[in-house]
């Protein structure tokens, strides 16, 4: 089993909180992880029909089965269970009693906020990182392998082709998860919507244009995008507010949390198709930014990533904010370092007063350089940037 970076943080939090909520996309490895971290705890899956019926009709009796706590998988399936759980946690006054997992962030977080605020630590698990795969001796020299295969655990744990995995993943997401939510009536149109999102990764999000292309209205597109966010399928990179007296764009940029899923939805069916594909650069961006996001989540920290773009077109692909310091990161899929890579970074550094030592070019090659204008690092060393 490949060790997950977040494991240490979960153990630490379980010593200080009565409950832990581990949330993340379906198939990201949540169940495997909590069973490994808490091997002595009882395990129950609320997707099982009989178990779900018991928990729904007799929540008090259901929870009384577990005097020492338990792992409750897909906990959002029985929302009112949280109210009863609150009383048990307060009465027991023990740390690390219940471990909850869920793949629908909205449904889970809504009930946590209402019933378990202050009693539960929330951590997010996304698919594998490059570092985690390397620790498991899974190493690819070309980043295109990761763009095509993605980072979900199952294709690395089992003899399953990426295309077969993602075809089943999309079907499962549409058929099982979205049918629970009332505001998705036409799954065929929603599938078109997801594919259109994949074709727009790395672009400014224009909801009206996206809605028109899918034949839906603006409000429907907004609601559906929110579903994709809360299911950890996509995330929005917000523009940073600091303008340096420049007019800035206000729209966020759209990315997927997994490059393999985005590649599949964009119609890429062979790794060789990536060589000259128009989305290759955007897929590289979604891969690199998701790696930075995972690093934050693995420390149980909130997202601190932004981008910066003025109305003239100067842009920094990713700005990492820590306290009062901003770290610019430019993402380039090319394998040959070019002076042009530094153009926007030099412009932004001059505006902001940032120093080259705190500036990074992450590119598709393997060399590392400390240049006068900033640091150049390989894509597979992106974790070396302090978050």
C-alpha cells in the first residue's frame, strides 16, 4: 500500500478532536486510508441498503452499537445521524471516537456545520501526489503519463486501464451521486456540461458562454458548477485582489482536481494524442496546480492559491499566499527553458517588489537552475516549493 502523506496529520488530529471528517472525491482512497490508520475501529458503510435503513429509522440504536466509536463511511447518506452523534460525543468526552468519510462535500459539510461544529476536524483527501507515487516506486519520466493516467489510486493498485477506469468513474458519478441531488434532472445534458468544462480548463470561467454551449441557462450552469466543486471534480482558481494600481480581471479560472479525468472528458484516448493536443498546456497547469493544492490539503490547510492577470494581458499562472508574502509560480509545459518564460514574472516582480529568489518557473523538463530572474525547477519537483 502506498503511504498517504496526510496519514500523520489525521493521527495527530484524532488525538485532539472527538471526531474526524475525511472528505474528498469518490475513489480518492478515503476508505483504505481510514481503515489503515484506525484498524481497531468498527467499520460501517451507509451505502449498504440495510445499514442505511437501520441508521435512518433508528439512529440512536444504530450509534449505540459502537460504544468505542466507529468509522462511518459515506456519512452524508443519513443526514440526521449527525444530530444524534453530537450528543454521544459530548457525553463520552473522548478524542478520536468517530471517523466520518464522505464524497459529497456539500451534504456532509452542511450537517457538520449544523450539528458538529467545534467537535470535528475536517481534512480533505485528493488523489495521489507525485511524491506519494514516487514513494511507492511508481515513477514516470514524462509528465504526459500522469496527464493521461491521472492520479486516482485504483489504476495503480489494480490491473485496470485508465480509459476503463474513467469511463466507469464518470458513469458511477452520474448514476449514483448526482441522482441524490434534485437539481440535476437531465443526466445527458449534465454529461455534456462536464465535458465542456474539461475543454475549458485553464481558461477564465465565462458561465454565460458555458451555459449557451450546453443549451442551459446561466443559473443552471452556476448550480451545476457548484455541484462539481463540492464533489471535488473541479476547483476554481480565484484572481488575487492585489492590483498594484492595475485593472485586473475578476473572473476565476477553471481547473480539474485530476488531469486524467480532464483528459478523458476532453476526448483524449491515447497518450500519444497529447503530443500536439491544444489542451496539453492547460492539462499541465491543472496537474501542477492540483499538486500544490494537495500539498496544502495534506497539511490540513486551506487553499492559498490564486492567479493574477491585468486587463492588458500580463499574467502569473499561480500566486501562493503565505502571511503577507506572495510567491509567483509560472507553469510551462515545454521541455526547453526559454527566456520568454520569465517575461510576465519579471513584470510582476517589478510591480510588487518581489525578489527572484522567491520566484519559480515550473516546466516540463528535468533540469534545475537558479537564474538571475528566478528559480527553474522540474515538474516532478514541484513539491519542493514551500506552501
